[in-house]
């Protein structure tokens, strides 16, 4: 008999003591087959301790590496411990673990899919509260990426993503560090891994502070991500595996 698939939920967290217990509890309740790993990315509050008290394993960074470094620690942990699937769930309460079933259904229905991304913008019935400046930036990145990868991308900044073993192997060795979600989509395209989107419900953050709050930080974020995209286009990469054309598509069924 083949061994059952192993699943890991990675929760990058910086000073999320106010929400991490709820997030870990919701993952355990909705996804009992998933082990939970919290990446405490140099928090100065009790994020790590609270996560451990509620049943999560915790990897502590001695100082803040940023979201990219935190998530890459999760990929490395998943690779080293031979997990077959890894989902990234934010520690601020924005992602609903009950929605992960939609991502898993998409991946199980198509064995060629390597990453499934939960999108806030694929259905008019699903509303996400965010400032108009934030939505404008997201839609700009979506417009650019959709043309760079020859397929529709609706929510390139979503961090609610499910990865299979091929994607885990790729991102364990190379993952963008600053605001990585947008550039990661381009990396998938270059390495001929396949991404699909599916609509999910998301919430406003339940605590803590966004790393791009404020008009100055939002402008810096947009400029830096745009530069990262153009640099990513110029990077030389080895011949990717598996062979086959890239495909990034949207999955509209709820």
C-alpha cells in the first residue's frame, strides 16, 4: 500500500500574538490532516509561545527576515521532512482555512497543476475589504503578469496558496524575499510549473499591522515589485523540469 500523502500548513507570522491562536485553532479544526508550522519571523511579542501552546510547531528566526525569508523557511522544512503538499496561510486571520478545500479540489482534479492560488477577485459574490489604493496596485500587477505569462491572473498578491512537491522543491532553493507573491508567479512560468486560481473568501486582518500600510510604503511596494518583475524577466535560469508548455489558468467553479 502506498504511504498516505503528507500535508503541511505554514503560517508566517510577525507579532501576531493577537490572532495566532485563532488561526492555528481554525486550521486544526478545518484541516485535521495538516500539520501546522508557524514561522515566528523575529517577533517581539508572544507569537511563538502562543502558537506552541495551541499545538503548532514553531520555527523561530532570531531576527526578521521578511515574508519571503519566512515562507522559504517553510518550504525548506516541507522539503526536508518529505511533505507532499504545503499550504501557506497568513497569521493575521485574513485567510479562512475552511476555504482550503476548494484549493485541494482543484489540485486533485488536475495532476498537472503544481500551485493553486486562492483569489479574492474571481467572483462578484466574494467581497474583500481593502483600500482603493491597494486594489489599484493589485490590478496593475494582475494586468502586467497576465501579459507576461500569457494567461489571466486575477490576484497576484494573494498569499493563500497550495503547493505540490514540485513547487516545494523549486521554492525551497529559490524564493523571492521582498513582497514575493507577484514575482513567484513569474518564476512558476519560467520553470514551466502550472498555476491555477480559484475564488475564495478572505477577511480583513484580525490584528497586527500590514507591512505596506501607509501611502509612502504602498508607493514603495509598487515600485519595488515592478522592478523585481523586470529583473526577474532578465534572470538566467537552468532548463526547467518537467517538460511541457507553461499554463496559468483561472478556475471559476466554487
